[in-house]
C-alpha cells in the first residue's frame, strides 16, 4: 500500500505566513510562483515534518512571526503528523487517535515507511 500526502498546512515556517495545500488526487502537484514567494519553504516544511529534526531548517521560524511555527501533514492512511509550539515538538496521531512520535511515521507506509530518521526527543542529533 502506498501512502500519499492528502493535506499540508504550514504557518510561520521560513518564508511562509500561512499555506494550506491539498495535493492533486492524480498524483502530480505543482508548487509555482515568483522568486522569494516560499516555494522552497513549502518543501522544507514537508521534509521537516516527515523527516525529523535532521531536516529542521536553520531559521525555521518566520521572521516577524508572533505565533510559533506550526506544521500539519495528513497522510492517506489516516496518520497525522504535526509540529507546533515554541520548540516545534512532534506529534504523530494514528487513525484511532493514539499519539506517538517519529517511529509511527516510519511505520506508516509499507514496511519501512516514510521517515528516514529517528526523532531524538531531546532535539539533539
């Protein structure tokens, strides 16, 4: 079973003030725009949410943001991955509502999953 991203929400991450994306069900979603509009920030946010602290952007919080960075990625298998709060702590919720960490993201796919890195709860690699 392949797992797909069904929704992405990001707020105050790098250049992003707020964005909500629903990828195309056909499997191709384009992110376009002029220079300095946040295209790379969207991809960096996605990598950070699913890849763990190793992929945390150097300046994750948007300059001038009052609220902390917030990411939410919803997967086709019902798993929801969120980062929010001052330290952008990770929360992974399975379809039954059970909460866990990065290990659940790794197991979300077909044996081997989505994530490539174990999240360190202390935030240190």
